[in-house]
């Protein structure tokens, strides 16, 4: 399949161009879109034809990551041929409150890498700390809402998945992370992206370190709802709380709101599918 490589953000602008083969879907990898080219028009590269029901995977820096069931040898061979990756890994999940990856190497060597996304450089080792490309659009959506000078708390900061986009958008971010390995990468990533004047780090349990009143609180954890009682002590009218979870968590959120005596508007959206019958969701809670 003949394609042109373009920045992901330019897809909408080029969709009506005469060279675009609209009978085929673009293939997205990181911030690059591989857009199919009609016969007779110039192209930049040729990709192998993809199987209609091929396995999905993520490209994290120079490493290919599979989720769900373990991929077969034919699938592994296909991605090696297509990408020539440093390594191929299989994520079976994450372990404990520190969200340590349960990862099986399938090919190559897993080491520290740099992943580029939306103009941000993330240093990480996928065998030591989690990273999900499926949250890419959500990072952009939240960053687009940030107003310069906002005081923000990122309660589960990790290596800076949401901290860095929010800081780059002008937020003053208090990043809290319980996993010391993730904190080390967070420190590196803040310096790598010249955001040290925008971010303050607290290492430990977010319930022990959250302080003061925030304009925005980000809760990027599947069990974020159980931390809401702590959060309500740090909000004011107009504070936005991004509450992540699995499935529809609005009823649980409203119970916590009622108990706390706060009122709010809620907006619920699906981020991605994470398993059979399971979806990763976020509910934006705006205190009124």
C-alpha cells in the first residue's frame, strides 16, 4: 500500500486532497499518520498490506507493545518486518497501587527509550513504568482546556503523561506520584521538556500531599472515585475534576458529591476499550 507520512494533526486538512485514497483507512503510529495514496500520485513509502482483522498494538518509542491475548509468532514476525523495532513486548496488565507493568518480552531488549508525542518527549522504560498511547487524544483534550496560570493537581502523575501537556499549555502543575521509579522519569521528563518552572513534584501518596485549592484536578487512575472524598477539600466553585474509571461511574460520583455537600455538572465520555465489555472512561466534574 502506497502512503504519505504526515503529522497526525494535519489529517482533517488533507482529507479532501485529490491524492488521498478514501477507500482505505489511514494508519496511525504515535504522531504520524500514514495516509493511503491513490494510483498515479506521488507517495513517500510503501507499507505491507494489513490483514483486515489484524492484532492491534502500540508503538512506544522504538518498542512495539501488545495488550490483551498473547500475540502469535506470525503477528510478531509481521510487526518486526514492518517496524524493525528494538523490542516487542506483551502487556498482561499492571500490579498494585504503583501500577508496575506485568510485561513479557517477546523479542529484542527492553531498555530506556524516548517516546515523542504531541511535541513532548517522554523518557521511560516500558518494563518499569506504564505508558498508554490510547490516552493520546485525552491528553490533548485536557491540555486544550487549560488556561495559562491555572493551579492544577495531577494526583497520579506517573512519568508525566498528563502533567507535561497541562504544563506545556500554561498550567502550574503540582504532580504527585507514589512510585519512586516513575518519579525519577518524571523529573527527567520535566527537564527534557524545559517545564521545570511549571511543575512541582511530590513523591508519595496523593492523599498525603494534596494541599490548598486548585482550579483543576486530574485523577488518571481507574479507581479514582475512591479518592474523591479527599479531593473535595481542595476545590472551589469552578474547579474542574477529571475522574477516570472503568465504565459509567456517574452514579458513584454523585453519591460522593451528595456526601460532601458539593454540587456539580458532570460530563461523561469514553476514552478507549480496555477489554471484553470494559471501557476506560473519564467524567469531567465541574463544581458549581
